[in-house]
């Protein structure tokens, strides 16, 4: 078994869903944290969800984050993703959020 620790980052998330992280082939991903930062001067909603190739399941939907604040949407929990599962994020305004996903990948 091989283990790799990595961060996936996406900047300036806006009103179109963007891929933040995709689990590679033949890999199980242990998501340690998923932190979203509001870049604006207003309270804005942000959503994050996992797509498994057939369905989307929300981790958080329209979470209102105060101006200049960040939130770890996994709180103290962790999450497992199987190969090719994808984390998407979408925000309530253009170029309004950054996201960092911390991952331990095992192959």
C-alpha cells in the first residue's frame, strides 16, 4: 500500500460548479478537511457536493459564510471517497470563494 498526502486547491469559485478534487483511479481518498473561504465583503452562500458518476450528494448546501471568514465543512469528521468520485463547489457570487481539500490517498 502506498500513501500520499496532498492538498487540492481551487481559487475564485463562482456561480458555476467547479471540480475541486477527483479521486484518482485505483485510489481511496481519505478527506481530512474541506475548507471554504469567503473572499468578499458580504455574507454569501456556498455549496459543496460529491458526484459519484450517477448522483450528487450535498456535503453542505447554501451555507452562509460571513465576509472574510472560512469554514471547514467536515467539522471534526472525515470522509472517504472511492476512485473517480468528485467534490464540486459552487458559490452565490462570481469569484467569491477559495477551497482547500486536504487528502490522504491510498493505492
